[in-house]
């Protein structure tokens, strides 16, 4: 045995600093009750010399249905079966105390729908149903994406509701780079007060009602907003040493994975090869995902605009990233003639989502494709085809799986756009026959948050 005086590789164990832990509650700084299209601004106002564990933070709010109570369901709000009450949030932002934009995710509700579609059914029917009001029967409850809506007697049960003239309280864990950081956030050492900005959805886009509802709930309100932050306060000695360290000019870097959204339109009745051009300047792009929705349904109170995904009779797809086609051959997705190809699309999506959260490794679809389908068939115009029924497919690519290494693809210096080549069949019941489609691209990328200890400014670099 080597004597201790010769074991040079031995390291003195580092002691963890003593910290006091407590949950602090933040409330909005710009009002108490909010309605459609308004902004909820919640400050991150924590004590000096404190850290925040953003991964354990969450948001609470109360959704109120103002419809007059005149029947069992005629004025009820039907919550989105995939994301519940999170459908009322359209854009998610985090802004630093000096006004720097740390993060912005447009069409945040659709991103949440992609995430929840790829969680296991037992998680959705228990925790998600209790906290956010998603369906307790995720394997069968379908999102409404029929422009005509469904009547009270329609076979679209399984959704949680907020009854007329009642309210319910919900708890939401944000899908966000700031809320997914791999280190404690030193908000107590920054200049000014950072804040979370939530842009609420439109009146009809935030909620859904039956087509034959006699009392409208479009004047819904969301109140009692609270942001719960787990705050850790170190002792005076550690706090002074840490402040001295950062004031010496040593930057504090925090890594996370975030999302950037951009959109393009696909014309009504579009068929054949669709060349959809997006743009991004991110340095480390891990993966990319694109979803399709009927544009008019995003603000239609008869539809679940957040999760009403379509595929427009997609046959195959391929991306051009930085001027290079990836993969070299298009991925087959035709559900009618190549049903087994759906497994390839699902695997690519799971790998793409895995960069954000390793728990996103499941799926809550009916494997037999008889109930809640991953990709609707193109068949008779009987309400079960792509034009009137909902799919859950996202056209995704994990770039690291195609030889881009562990640091993603650098598109910051590329003068070339990011292009989706989506080959659509000519089925008579494809989604584009209903109206123009909105294509949402979500770029999954690395982001570094940097605290400049000299000035106290917090910035994001991606």
C-alpha cells in the first residue's frame, strides 16, 4: 500500500458552504387579474447575496370562467387535453435587471404540447392532470382541430373543464432555458431586478368551448399569479468571498439548453414538395423540430389551437442545415403506405427533445392507431382524417446523430437559411384543404448565461 505521504493524487475534500433554504413567492408588478392578450410581469426579487435553484421553481395561477351558469356544459371551458391551462400562455420571456433579453419563446403553448406529447401516459394522467388540468385519459382524449368544433353531445370527452361561473387553480413548470439551468442562478448578485414576462394568448386561442355553447367564456381572466422560487442564502463568509471573486473580473458562466421559435406559412391547398425557409443564428444547434397547425384555428374558440397539430399528408421530409441536406435521404413518414416509418419519426423527435430533458423518452399515443393517433390517416371525410382530426407528429432531427459532434452545429456565421423540405401528398382530406397552415420551427440550442461581477449585468450568449 502506498504511504499517504506519497499519494499525490489524493484531493482534500471540498466542504459545501452552509446555506439557508426557503421558498419565496413573487407576485406580478403590473396588476392582479389579467385577460386575453395582456402581459403578466413577475419580478425575480430575491435578497442580496442569494442564489436561486430555477429547476425547482414553478408558477401558480387561477383561471376564471365568467360565463353565466345555465346548464351542465353549455358555458364550460374545455381545457387543452395535452397541456391543460398552459394554453393561455403565448410567449414566454425572461428579462434581466438591466433590460437584456435572456430568453424569448414565441408560441410557447405549442412547445409545451410537443413536450407533453412525448411524456409517458402515467405522468400525464396523474401529475400533469392534477397540476395543469391536462386529460386524465391521455391515450384516448383528442385535441379538437375541426374548424366546425364539436357539440356538447360530441364524442370528445376526456378533457378537464372549468365550469361556468367557477375558477380553478393550476401549477405550471416552465419550459425554459433559465428554468433548466445546470447551476444555481446568482440573481442576488445582479444589478437591478430581473423578471419573467408572460404574454397571454388571444381570447379564443387560450381556451376552448363546445360549438353549441350558449354562454361565451371568451372574457376569461387569469389571476393570483405567483412565482415560487427556491432561494438559497449562504453565510456571510462565503457571500463575501464569492462577491470578491466576481468583482475581480472573473465571469460566472451558467450553461443551459433553450429554444428559439420562428414561423412560416404554407398556402391553402398546398401539395407536393413544400420548401419552407427559416432562419437562425445560433452557435450550437442541437436539434430542430417543426409542427404544422391550421392558422385560423390558433384563435378559434372552438378548437384546441395549442396542440391541434397536422401533417398535411406528409410523405417524407428533409432539412437543409448550413447548406447541407440532412439526412442524405429523406425520412419516410407516409402513414397510409409506410406505417412503420412513424417509428423513425418518433425516435428522431425523442432524441431531439432529449437535449433539453432526459425524461422526454416516452410517448402517449395509441400504438394500434385506433384512438389517439400519432399521425392521422388520409381517408374519407368522416372526421377521422387530417383535415378534421389531430395528429401529434413533429418533423424533427437530432443533428448530433448525423455527425455534428457533441457541440451541435454552429449556424452563427452561416449565410445560409435553415430549410425544411416537406413532401406532401395530394390526399383530398389533408389539412391544407381547410386553410393556410402555420409551420412552427423550434431550434434546440445551447445557451450560456454570464454574470459580469464588476458591473453586475446578466447576459445570455447563444
